[in-house]
C-alpha cells in the first residue's frame, strides 16, 4: 500500500508556499504595525495567533517568516546543489589527482559540525540574511558533491556511456549529456531533504542573533523574542515553533516519497506486489 505521507508533505509545502506569497496581502494587519495597549494578547477573532511583546500581529509575522525560510531554503539548496554537482561529477568522472583533491576538501569540511562552521562564518562576516545564505551554501555543497561523485563513479562504467566515448564524444559532452542526468533523481531527493535542513539552520542562526535582523520577521527571532514570556504568553514561541516543525516535516515527508518513487530497486522489488 502506498503511504499517504508524501501527499501530506506535498500539501503542507504547497499550503505554506501559497500562504507565504498571498497571505500578507490578505490579512488586515501589517507585520510591523504595533498596538501596544494589547501587547501579549492571546489568540482572538481579530488576531488568530495573538500579539507579541510589541503588539504586532503574530499571524502576519509568521507569514513573513515563511517567506524568509522558503527563500533561504530555495537559494541555499540551489547554490549548494549547483556547486555539488559541478565538483562531484568532475571528481567522479576524471578521477586521479582531481578526485583526490576534491575528496580531501570534502573530508576537511565534514570533519566539523556544519552549524558550527556556519556560526563561525556569519560571526566573521556579520549578521545578515545574505551572509546566512552564503555560509549555508559554502557548507551545504559537500553532501551533494559526495552523492553525485558516487553516482558518477557508477554511471561512467555503464554501456551507453562507454558507447558515447567510443563514437568520439568529448569528456564534457559525455559528462553533461549522459552521466550527470543519471544522478539528478538522487539530487532531487537530497534537495528536498536539504530544504528542511536549511530552514532549521536559518532559524537557529536567527535565534542566536546571527541571521535576519529586526524588525524583519523570522521564525527564529520570533522564538528568541518569546523566551521571556514562556509562562505568561506561550503563544509567542508555540506558533513559530509549530510552523518550523510543520514545514520541516512536510519537506521530510515529501523527500521520503520522492526517494521511494525514484528508487529503481524498490520499483523492481515491489513491481509484482498487489497494491
């Protein structure tokens, strides 16, 4: 029986995307509009998620935070996947000293926890959304490079690749047109799961004050701002926390579904089973 989790994940991601794009224009309150007399007010009809410590509508700020998280995820995954595909395919296809040099560089980066490297980079460059994207991209490509390298090592020995070489195809033509496409399904799955990782990393850096700077709304900064009101106004942290957890679960469910759908071994194994 095909699990429904991928559909649930896709629905969560789609709903979040639509809400982030359309939501801020559909609600009557701006993310930075203050109503100080009603500060820390709980959920109500006028403000479904309540107000924060400065009297700002939490729903509006959560929607803006969704924009930030999705933007960071898309840019980081795109840049990381591009660098990873380029370096990983080059290392796997050509081998030799090229493979050795790229592999040792990956080993060095993998020797350190990724979030600590990101914190160090942003601390040096300065806290900002641009520097967060840069730091996460410079670290995130390693996983894609390792994945693509393994796929290319397998694909370069396939018969159709050998045939393309035999008829005089250049190395780069064979690599781009025949070898790299075999790795794209795996990269797609990795990118979907990488979106979840990028969202958590951005929220973590913003929580530490190294990411998005006030007054711009971010889920991480919203949680940090609500720490002082965990007892008297828990909705300040619960709402953005649930938003992070929900979107990360959505991408994880979607990635698991794509992995199962694109796995040829699974399709071969389960092809004869009744649904």
